[in-house]
C-alpha cells in the first residue's frame, strides 16, 4: 500500500499560529525529501543521456543509502538537491538541454560515496571549469571549460578527470578546491553550488576568507540572540534551516532576501548588518519555506483565481496565494519585533508597523472566496495569533502613527489601481 505525507490537525493548527515547532517542521522536511525522490525518479525514467551514467549514479546512491542512510537522507534532502531536481524536471519537460543537470546527479552520487566510504565511478559535468560535489565543495578544473568529468571515488578519495587532467579533492590548493563553509547549528554558507541560484538577485561569487568570517560572526551572534529572545522559534529553525546563500552586492546597500519554492530550508540574502537584521530575515524567509512546503501537502486556496488584494508591504495588487505567503511571513516578523522590545530601540515602532500591516492583509485574506476549507481554517488560526499580538500594550502615539502610515499606503495603492 502506498502511503503519503499528512499533517495531524494539531500540527496543522500549530503551523497556523505562525510557529509550529520542531516536530511539524521535520514533517515538512520529510515531505520535501519524498518530493525530491519522486522528481529524481522522473529524471531517471526520462533520462536522455547514456544509460550507463544514470545506472552508475543510482547504484552509488543505493549503496550509500544501505551503508549510511543518514548521509543519504541529508544529501537527498538538501534544499540544493530539491532545487536541482525540480529545475531538471522542468527543463526535461520543456525539451531544454539538461546535460549539466544530469551531471549533477553523478556528482551527488560521488559525494554520497565519498562520505559513506564506498568506491564508485560516476560522470559529472563541469560548467566554466567548476564542478560541485554537493555537501563537500567546488573544484576548479585546470582547463576552465564546460564538459563531462569522470569522477572516481576510492577509499574516500575523489579524483576528477576532465579534459585538463586529473584533480584529487579535497585539496589544500585554494585555487583548485573551495570547501563548503559551515556556520554552525547545521547551517552552511553556500557560495559555489550552481543550484543556489534560486532568487530574483544573482548569488554572490566565492567569498573571500575575511568576508566569510564576517558572515560566521554575525550568524553566531544571531543564533545566540534567537535562542535567548525567541526560544520557541529557535527549535523549528534548527530543525529546518540548512543553507544561507550570499546574494550579489550591487553597491546600493539595499537589504535583499528570498526563498525558493523548491528549496525548503535555504535562504538567499545580502550580508546582514547586524544580528537583529539576520534574525528578522531568517524568521521572515523561513515562514515562506514552511508555507511553500505546506502548500505541497494541503491546498489552502484555489490557484489561478482572479482576486487581487491590497498588501501593505507591496505596491502591486496581490493574488490570494501571494497575500497568503505575505501575511504568514510578516506574522512571523511582527512576532520577532514583539520579542525584541527591550533589546533593540527600533523594536516597538517596528512591531506596531508590522502588526497593523498584518492585520490589514489578514482581513483581505479572510474575505477571500478563493480559500479552500483547509485554507479558511488556517487563516482563522492566523487571526487568533494576530489577536494575541494585538493584546500586547503599545504606546498610543506609536500605535496611531502605524495606523496613519497604513492609511497613507492604502490611499497611494488605491490611486495606482485607479480606485480613487
């Protein structure tokens, strides 16, 4: 009998509060692993390359699963593997070139073999002379060209043999081998994998050691702050957050961040200026990750509907799905700023602003005719969480200022939509 992932009513309701906890988040992560495996099966059944390359990769992954299932699940459950699988399926279905994507499977299998002590020989594909071994790092091959690369794993040692000759990795040669950087708490800083490119802004190139150290320092400070000030949010982030992707700095100083729908637990962001900035960004983006994963299990709205709504954090009219994502993300942000009062001088006005905006977005969402029965239940749960936040005292002047700013935003939005 084929089973499928489902959330209990209690877990569903817990997620609706904007939190959820480690247990529901682990269930979402497990469902995303299953989704990736289904996509991988599709890639293998539609494989347009040499069957021997596919079979070698699948055999290595199967051996790794038998030998060390925890390594197999970590690599296959990586948000980068999810992004690769979904993107490759889309390209296959569109009839686009997929040679590099097929090669990524070979590199993934080789990485699994190396981590589990299994001997294997697979075929990867270098782009611009770079080949990533998922979970390990990125090699820079001598010829700097695109093309297939034979990967041999013997006794945990990986040898890459492309057009420019062999390269053994890991290597102490920083010009040839770029190790993956761990930040702590199970989170890595990813600046090499080609499937980190899931955002509206290009990912940054390989960071220098000093810049990477700066990221590590602010992450450590943020993680300490998270555990101290938001002890109920820290466990769910620890259960699901896996990858931070630095985004390209365009020199404007603008803070940017994003979450890919196919990469649960991965956040792209510009370098945060402070620990507070990073905590707010992580919670905001992880809310999006949770919602995207939940929507693969349980439709909360009818897709493709014609409703358009006012969202205070956007200038464009939002479809129901976009508004749902926004309200859920900013419910988390409002909660963060509420907890940061007494720790940051900007917390109280920020809390008032986001709380007023979330209430306005929620009211539009609650009136939508496009919500499914589950969606109505979820939105009702968010409403209860908003009411809890609204019960917290705020200085009258700050609360009024946030309401006045919301009125101004709505008026400007209405003018842009030709509604005034």
